[in-house]
C-alpha cells in the first residue's frame, strides 16, 4: 500500500525547501524568447498536491508563468486518448535523441523520425496528431485538455505567444523538415502554431502540481475528481518523461531525484510520484540545459526528505 505523508510533514518540507533555496542566485532566465528574459528571476514557488487533494504551497505559488515545454506532457496525453499509446509510440517514439531539444541533426540522424514527444520535433508531430478538423478546433481541444488537468480554465498569455511566434523560425523549419519526411499529420505550420500557443499558456505552480497530481492519481484530477485520461495511458506518459523530461540532463535528474519529471524554459518543473503526489516548482533562472536551478534543488530536497525516490528500496513510500 502507498502511504501519503501527513499534511503537517509535507508543509514542513515544502517550507524548508523554500527557505533553503530562496537565496540561490545561480542560473539565467531563458532569453531566446524575449518575454521570458523579463520575468523577475527572484520569483520562487513550491507546491505539492496529493492524490487525495491536499494543496501545500510556499512562496510565489500563485504567480502565472508560461508552461512552455511542460505542455508537451499533456498534449501527449491528449493524443494517447485520440489515437492510442501504441500508435503514438510507432509514429513518434519513446527514446532519447541524445541531442538538444530543438536539434535538426537528431531529425536527420533518424530519417525524420522525431523519437519522442518531449523534443520540439516530436512535440509538434504530437500536436499534428490531435483529432481536429480545423486549426481553431485543434487549439481549443489542447487548451481544454490542459484545463482539465489543472482543474480550472487556463488561458493563453497573448504577450508570450506574440513573443514566441515572432521568434520561432527554427521551430517552423523543424516542422517543414518533419513534413518532408512524412512525420507531420496536419499542416506543418498549423502544428507549429498550435504547439507555440500551447507553450504560451499561463499556469501557476499550484496548477502545475495539480496537473501532475492528476497523473499521480491515475488520470483523475484530485481537486475536481473528474477523470481526465484513461488510466492505462498514465504509465506510458510517465515512462516518456522519465527518459526525456529534463532535456539533456534527464539522467542526472534521475540520479538525484529518481522521479518522472518535466521542465520548461519558463522556469517550471514538475515531478510525479505515482499514487502519492506531485511537486510543482517555479523559478525562472535555468542551468545550461534549460532546467530551473532552484526547481531541481527543491525537487531533490523533497524527494530525499520525504523518501519519494522510486529507485530506492521501499521507494515512493510503498509499505
Ligand atoms: N516554446 C519553446 C520552444 O519551442 C519551449 C521550449 C521548452 O520549454 O523547452 O522553443
């Protein structure tokens, strides 16, 4: 049986994590998307949401930030609902590319196959697989799906979207390249634009932890109690992000934290403890791989303190 730690223990751990790392100034905001460079770097919020719906938070847990790459997790979930997990794996894959998240070389090396939905190529191909008869329907379904995970209506941050759309020539190039290899299942510019909108959705650390807790709870949102995805898809999603969630330092993350996780260049990091809880951290300064510096420290501290690491004996509090 899985044992969920008491709220008092979680509260103490979250507050301590905030206190320990709040003054760390390492890392640098992403600046290749101009909007992200302007987000105040001192912001720092940590949230745990348990599968039974408790919300424990510290710091800037209600500050809205761009979900960025973490949207890839929920788009993947939607496509599993639409076409099944096997089709998604066959069309896109589940393996690390060994190259940066926006690598063109990785596409060339694998004759156009994106390899996984967590790199930009695979994420745009994933968006192209969402069942929709128009671009507006594709976008509406993506936003509605993410909102189901968050348990409240999320919205597009127009300023982030404009900033990204004006500077996403590289992603547009990737979308055309995939199309040339037959790995785009809608118009490539439609997929790229809807993917970019998905990255520009505003969330808070509370939303992020709730979205993760929905995965931890087997697909049922612990706050709204509504089923968002089929339970059998959850383990596939968690397997994907276990392998590919933290860019080119996913192995280092697993070494330290031992949990399925996903980060985004907006400064969000999610860690999922199946059957127990999820951790959502927001802190904009990133390391050289694109992962939030304080987000990783907080997740490692919480994983150690609360004995959440899945790879330890009795890991993730199995008793
Ligand atoms: N919108 C960003 C991009 O496509 C997301 C990147 C990320 O968070 O990894 O470059």
